C-alpha cells in the first residue's frame, strides 16, 4: 500500500523535446532564443557559426519539459553543418524578418530543405511549427504585413506570432503557445492534431486571397483574360465574393481581398460596353 502511495506521488518524468530554429541569416533566430532564455537583447550581429546548442527546462501545466534547442545558422554557407540536425525534430521556430520580403519568400525553401534532409520516410506533419514574424519594432520599414504572414502560416496548420527580440513583444507568449502545442503533441502519441483542425478557412480561400494580393491587375484578380464580357466579369466576381465574404471566410486578409475584388469589378465594368 505504502509503496503504491509513494509511486502515485512520484513526479512524472520530464518530457524531452528537440527544437530547431530555421530561417534566413540575420532574421533574429538567435536573438529570439536569447531574449527568452536570458531576457536580454544584443544589437550587434554575431552570425551563428554552424549550430548553437542549448538546453532549457520549462513547466507547462503539470509537466516539466526539457527542451533541447539547436539554433541553426541561416547562411547558405553552413548548409553542410545544418543538414545533420533536421532528424528527430519535434518543434521548429521558423523565423522571418517583417522588413525583408526575401526572408519571407524563403520560408518555402526552408521547408523544402528540411523535407529533403528528412528523406522520403520523414514526416513533417507531426512537427509543431511556429512562424515568427520578427522585428515588428521596425515600424515603417515593415514590408510583410500581418495578414500575409498569418495566412501563409495558418493555411499550413502552423502557429503564427508577431515578435520582437528587441522589445520582447510576443516572445514569452510565442514560446508558451509553442511549448503547450509540443506537450499536446507528446500527449497525443507524437501526432499533431488533425490538419486544418479549427482553422476556419479552406485551402481554396487561402489560395484565392494569395492570388488577389499578388496582383494589381483587375483581370488577374478576377481570374479572367483581358477582353472578357460584362457577364463573365460579374460571374467571376460573384463566385469569388461568395468564397471570400468576410462573414463566411475567416482567413486572414479576407476583408482586404473582398474589397479589392469589388474595386476590380467596378474598374472593369466602367470600360466594358
Ligand atoms: P544567423 O545566425 O546568421 O542565421 O542569424 P540570426 O537569424 O540568428 O540573427 P541574429 O539573432 O543574430 O540577429 C541578426 C541581427 O538582427 C542582429 O543585429 C540583431 O540585433 C538584430 N535583431 C534581431 N532581432 C531583432 C528585432 O526583433 N528587432 C530588431 N530591430 N533587430 C533585431
Ligand atoms: Mg543565429
């Protein structure tokens, strides 16, 4: 009896998770980790050489989690060092700089690099990704807005946070949410909760918003060839308006896309007899 009672009181073993950071050089990966672990910010750029490794313990609900963090160098030069570290990863901090469109556009190639290194049997569906839109303190220098970043992340089932390693904005909350999701993953037998669970929008809606954002041309926005008839314009408009109406579509950026559609239709109809 006593032995059983003692066993019941024994704290549960700490979970061990492996986390890596990914993203172009200079986007702030090391600073984000430093801000969280050491509560400080270094403004001088000290490029990570290959990999930096650290361990941290965190308490989430009633569980202790031992997090092994591999902070990767973003520079292409270090690819040969980095590629060793992708396997057995449970969580990824995927970082871009909101002042650098190039760093945002590179997110896909980071996913591709990880996929390639994991090989044909690797499974990225069961990895928790948190996308950090970093340097939000940059103010006017910002070129990637929140809805664009959020849409990219959420349409892939990734978490999204706006962060500043400089001011500390979002850092604590981001890690807290990230570790909670990792705990959930471990308690769910290593599987990420179903794709698109609770997303509130479809792939088709996300793709349509992305297409509309990517162009200034009214024909392109409606998915039509120049010279289409009034009827075709109205039909295309109606289809997209139903798809993206902000009352029905919860995808980030749906409101702006819906407005852009209305303007595109009005501009085209003005010039069609
Ligand atoms: P690599 O190790 O080369 O891949 O770069 P990294 O992504 O680790 O970048 P690092 O954290 O070293 O930061 C790069 C530069 O950006 C440094 O000069 C930092 O001071 C600066 N920086 C990082 N985070 C922020 C931020 O939130 N705001 C601002 N304004 N600057 C930041
Ligand atoms: Mg670094």
